[in-house]
C-alpha cells in the first residue's frame, strides 16, 4: 500500500467516524426538542427555575443541531470527495 492509498484510507475513516458522531448526536437533539415541546411556552406563569431550565434545553438543542450539521457535512465531504484534504496531506514543499 502506497502513501497515497494510506492517505485515502485515513481520510475515508475520518469521514466515517464524523458521520457516525453526527448520527449519535441525533437522539440528544430529539430528546431536547421533545422536552421543549412537552413543556410548552415558559413565558406565562412559570417560575424562574423553570424558565432557566427551558433556556438550558434550548441551548442544548441548538448546540446539538450545530454539531449534527457540521459533523455530517464534513464527514460526508470526506467520504465522498476529500480531494482538497488529500492534496494538503500529500503536499511536499519544494527544497530551496
């Protein structure tokens, strides 16, 4: 196996791991969304602690969604193409 082939294997494996990581964030995102949907709008007569927990769940939902999008996009790029990363890893600087 040449260096070029090994580089492709590493790129594809990294893409696969990132895609799996994105899939593993989906249950966390769905549970936060279900929790928020079940509780409803906290702007009414909710206590301060209730409003704070809803804000924390909203932040968790947003961060999980961002992780899913970024990991999935980068993982799929590495699985399908990854040419730019491949050229970057195989770049040999010319001697002066």
